[in-house]
C-alpha cells in the first residue's frame, strides 16, 4: 500500500511515520523522499526497527558543499524523555557539538552546516534511551539520506518502523 504523507502535513512541516502490524504479520516500510528542505532531489530509505543509545555515521564529503544538511534524531518511546548528545569526531577525537531533550515520540533536527567543521569524519549520537538517527544532505540536485549504525545499547522495536 502507498501512503502519500504530503496529504497529511503541510509542506516543510517535519514529521515521522510509524507503521505497525496489528495481526502479527511482519511488514517492511520504505520511504521515498522528494525535495526535502525545498531543495530538489529524490531519495529512498528503509524504515528502522532498532533504536540505539549509541550510534554513529560517517560524515559525507558532500556536507561541506551542501545546500542543506540535517541530522534528525527520533525518540520512538511512548513514555520516556530522551537526553541526546551529538558528538562529532575526527583525527583529534570526539567533541560534543549539540544536545537536546526529546519528548516521547518526538524528534529533533540539527543543522549540520553549524555542527560540522573541516576534518570531521564521523557523527556519534548518544542518548539516555534508544533513539533512531538519520542524516540528510542535499547538494546540486543530489539527495542523500543515510541511517546510523548502532554501536551499543540496541533495542528492537518490532512493532514500530520509524524514520524521519
């Protein structure tokens, strides 16, 4: 089944989607993303069914020339506030660059243009409860989305496929 989320939210309004199977049949969800942040491009990504308290991702070289780039972090918990710390690292080690508290079932979006510096190689998201992180970069008509790699503290969320 296809669901057009643009019929449910205003253009540019941030949102996330959760998909649940009510009869125990496994489901897979993917998202086709077009023109995020008012910049052209198309990208597809699979929904995530694992949240993590420690996750990382590489900093794409495109970030330095991107028209727009964001890190979105989702708190899929229905009851717990997530304290989120965003570290950025390179050859000199990691440095805390941003932090936030996310209410249950809410997400935070960080502008990477203000977080990433020359020489940065990775982003690490640590949180007090399991979160799901995704990076989006738009540059010259190219759109890139990438999920994070759990480092430790993973929690399966079998009834929730969440993505930014």
